[in-house]
C-alpha cells in the first residue's frame, strides 16, 4: 500500500523540495500550511500543473489543538500517516540583549512545541502498525549556536534532544526518529539575509563556498524515510558543505 508522508510547512523552500522528492519516490504526500497563508491555492495549482497531486491542510503547528484537528482530518480522509517530517519553522533573530519574550515564545512554539504537537497524535498509530519514520528538520545553528539566535539555536538543539529520547522509546516498534541539521540552504529564509552578509560572513564559513540546494536536503530526507534506513535512528545528520563537523 502507498505510504503517506506528512511534511509540515510543505509550501516553504525546503518543505516543497522534500514534498516533491518524497512524491517522486512513491509516497502519497500531504503538506500543511499556516492558516493565514493566502498563496496556498496557487501553490497547489502550480504543483498540480507540475504533475504533483499533493493534498494540503491548514495547520498552525504551534498550536496543539490545530495540530490535532489537522491530523484527525488527514487520517479520516486519507489514512494513517507513515512518515512525519517536522519541517515548519521560523526565525526571529536579534541579540539576546534586545530579544523580547514574544521573539523567544514564537520561535520556541513554532520550532519546538510543534514537534510535540505533530508527533504526539501520530506516534501511537505508528507503534500499533509497527512502522514509522519521524524526521525533524533542525539546523547547524542548533549544533554550534549562532550570534543573534539564542531562541532559534535553543529550539533547534531541543529538537535533537527530543529525537534521541523518542528514538529510544520507539526503537523496538519499527519506528526511527532522526534529526537533519542543514547548514545554509538557498531558500526564502536565507535569501532574506542581505547579499553583503551572505558574501562577507556566511559563505566564507562554508568550505564548499556555496549555499546548499533544497534538493540536497530532500534526498537525505527521502533516504531516512525509506525502508533501507531501518537501522538508522537517533542520529543528527549534518548537511552543511563542511561548515561544522562534529
Ligand atoms: P521557509 O520560510 O521557506 O518555510 C518555512 C515553512 O514553515 C513555511 O512553509 C511556513 O508555512 C511554515 N510555517 C511557519 N510557521 C508555521 C506555523 N505556525 N504553522 C504551520 N506552518 C508554519 O523556510 P525553509 O524552507 O528555509 O525552512 C524549513 C525548515 O528548515 C525550518 O525549520 C528551518 O528552520 C530549517 N532550516 C532551514 C535552513 C535554510 O538555510 N533555509 C537551514 C537550516 C534549517 P506558511 O508559508 O504557510 O506560513
């Protein structure tokens, strides 16, 4: 039977590439978008025109009721979710001195609480069926910290703590849980950084002297989602052009 993969934030730069890749290797892909996203219908039409028949559901991943409601709908309308990619995320960068509680809360809720909110209603079903893949999209800045990102670095590091603990709990039930930590990837999130900062501060830190491509991250996610990756769990896989090795 065709497996169902849910990609949160599937209309963003990385999420779109991950959704397309998973569809191309045979998964039925479902994505979520923020309830306020006004471009969702156009995106779905573009994807349909490109041969990708995705289903998409509104879901505020930061809100547990919205997450539960969305997952109930997907399960009822399409069937149980086999692969969960926790990809939705935001930044609210500023130095700790200037950071307000709203900047902290928004980033923690969207990047970290969301992992609980989405995984909780899905994990029991995966355990009952004896197969599941949970893939958490973290960041190099959760591994090494980044100036102006105490909130984001904390949330992204927290995702990996979650990954390791849950991987232990579900290892005997056919479920793997892994973290992918991309470096700087050419998506809207990174294009919002000024060209000058990219050229003088970011790209010089990357031994490969370039930004990563969304498709490069998507290929890794597709591998983690596959049957072949059944023995790989609790890992934090860096994909960063050599920027940070550990
Ligand atoms: P984008 O900004 O392009 O996409 C982010 C996605 O998250 C959007 O689809 C957005 O949906 C969704 N989203 C944000 N808030 C919510 C919410 N409350 N509820 C539901 N969906 C939400 O970013 P990227 O594609 O670049 O990033 C994807 C992930 O990869 C993020 O977790 C990011 O932290 C991580 N990452 C990215 C890197 C990069 O270099 N680009 C590097 C390392 C990690 P909508 O548009 O509908 O609001």
